[in-house]
C-alpha cells in the first residue's frame, strides 16, 4: 500500500505543472483521440489509497462520456497525488495538506480538499489514518495560534501573526520539512 511520504529532497509533483499539462492536453485533443492519464506515476504520488483507486474504477465504468471519465480519474485523486504529506510522529498520524501555490496549510481549504474521501474511510484504514492526521494537524494549529484571529507558523519555530484575517479558518501551517 502506498502512502509513505516522499523522501525529503525528492521532486514533488507540482500542482501547477499538472494543471498546465492537463489544460494543454485537453485544449489540443480531438474527438478521436484517447484520453491518457495525466496523474503522476504511482512511485511519485504523495499518497495512495486502495479505496480511492477502486472508486475511480467503479465510477469510470458508470460514465458514458470518455472525456468525463478521464476528467474524474484525473481530478478526484489529485489532492492525494500531489498535496498530501503524510507521516507518523511519535506513533500518531500527522498530515500536511498543501492548499495553494505555497507550502502552507489553510484550515478551511485543507478540510475542503479531503472531505470527498470521507465516505471511503471504512474501506481503507490507511486513508482513515491520513484523515485523522489532518484533524490532528489542524488541532495543533488552533492551539498554537492561541485562538488569535489568524496565524502562520512552522511547527518547529513557534507562532507568528499573519495579516490575512478571516478567523481560525485562515490559520495556516507552513510545511515544517520545507524550511
């Protein structure tokens, strides 16, 4: 089963590169062309889930339009493929979800990115652990932010204020292993 974090210093799949390649591929595609996967190779995916992969295959079989099936196969797992950084810290799951074009985890956005996988946790203990790690990381952020309106901080260097406003939903964590 996948899910091991990418080794430090290894190339991470770029969400921006993915979007550019997928956009270019779809804009130049004719009706007679096949739809090849634009997902990173399995060895380069940030996190994998057997339940997500099974869901993709099931849903694709039920979609008559090949382009729409390809779009689902490409988009549904994208958060897991490119933005999730899962590890265990002192025997507890710890999950960082990159929520934008910088290595930061916004509480609201990280919740929105992982919620589509919630119905699958009963089928995949590894996925369940990854989602528990998101909740653990968000909780850590709220406690370290000391309930200020918003905060940005690295887990290693303590809290600092962030001018973004917007309450606890704006609390972000900078990816500790990216510093």
